[in-house]
């Protein structure tokens, strides 16, 4: 892995709270049931300063406030963290990913005024007023638009991120026009890899309320059972193409656990409880589930091999410079013993072709 002095980017989950219940998000089970493995936590400004010292911030190029389970705007110290980063390194790029369906108008204005010139807030808007809520359950389209408009009018740089489904695919052109009218700098359309065919959305009792389907013209194909179970036999499975090694990035979750990327980290908290899934008729495939459980155990074993990855206690520099961090990943790749890396990032992995795929990226140059 890269050396500490090469460290350039960080992906942060400063909270794992979220008011939304997106059906395919692992913070819940099909939108209506809680993930019992998810224990809520928020970073404080003091936590942030302890981890991101002046030494760290002066060499970083970007901070990505996002995460696997939470929405960063629900952390009450987000603006203070952004201000602190800007004071230490005004050239450091700050990105914030959000569903945008929280906080009063004055908060969005203050955020725009606090962020450095090199920033972007990415709003998740999956459709228009009549479809957005079908996936972004618990959010309100009109409120998101109001907050985005407030942020943009106050000088903020915003991106509209649109995930296509069958129920909203006909609205892409209208959404693009609206994005331009409102002053968004970019409009991104992509398809999701998180399901194969029709995906059941359930209520709080586990009863199926409706289904979400892929766009009719999606090029993303589901990876079948045999491909998943035989992943260690894929050609070139030992030749991992690691994007965080290239970008010199580290991911840190809401419990201060640092691992190379969000994809590996997510397995720590993924729920594979067969009884919950079977009880609500959501259970999928025993072979695929077995592989996922094995990967989860492997990731926890890696945490043990690294002698802990809590950077609030251990320190970010100490972790990255440790012999275990510097040598473990390449060893795992060579031995084909990190299944999380194989299924997500080996050159021959079919998951590469089904990763969330941008089908359209528009920059509105006249909005600059």
C-alpha cells in the first residue's frame, strides 16, 4: 500500500444516521426492517480534529463526506468540520453526498458560505415529485429542491445524481432540464448494480408494498450464483486493481474503523441473518448468502490481523505506517484470500461490469 507521505484522499462516514429508508441500502432490510447490526454513532468536532491533525490535512487533496449507511448532513458538527478543514488547508477539495431532505434554509446558506471554492454537494434525486420517494423513502422531493436551490443561490456548487429505475426512466430528460434551470453544475445518470430482477420493498411489518425494477434498457447484468461461488477461480483473481491504492485514499466509518475502501468496510455491518430474511420471505440464495457470510468473516479477520483499525485510538498515521497495513493487502491479493477485493476489484471480476454505471454525465457550462 502507499506510504503515509503519499496519502491524498479520505472517504468519511461522520454519522451512520439517515432519515431515509432506501430499499437497497444495507442500513435496512428491503426498506422496512431495521438492520440489527447497525449501531448508531456520530463523530464530534473533537473526534474529527483528533484524527485529522494539521499534519494530515496539509497533505490531503480531498475529503469525501459520504459513507455506507449515513447522511453527513445529519451530523450536527458537519459545518464546523468543513470550516476547520478550510482554515487548515483552503485548497483541499470537499465533497458532500446527501439526500438533501433535512436542515432549515439558513443551514444550507451557511454551508455554502463555509465551504471552500473547491467543493461540491451531490444531491441524490431519483426522479421527479411523483417518483423520487419510491426509492428515497422518507425524503421529500420539494424539500430537496428547495434546499438545493438555497445552497446554489448562496454560491454553492451542486450536482444532481439520478439513479434510473423502470419507474423513473421516462423522466431523465425533464430532470436534466430542471437541473439546468435550478443552477446545478452537473447532472449524472446511472444504473444500479444492487439487484437482479424485481426487488420487493416492504413495510415495517415485512409485508411487500411494491417492487422496484431495473430500467428496461439497462446494460447491467446480474452476476449469477456460480460466478459468485467460484470467485477465487476467476482468471487473474490475484491481480487486484485497487483504486484506493492508486488514489492514495482511506475509508473511515462512523465507528472510526479505517479500511482501504467503503466496499470492504460495508461487510462489517451487513446483515445476513437467514431467519429474518426467511421470516419475511426475502431470503435469496443459500450459496450466495454463504459466500457473503464468509467474506464478512474474512474482513473481521483482517481487522484482527491489523491489530485494530480504530483511528481515534490508534491514530491515522500510526495505522498507515504500520508494517501490517503496508504489507497485508498485497499478500492477500497474491494469496487470493481477500474475497471482498476479488469480487469487487479483480480485473476479471464480472462485478466490474455491473458496478454503478454512469449512463450520462452532463456539465452545464453556462451555469458556471
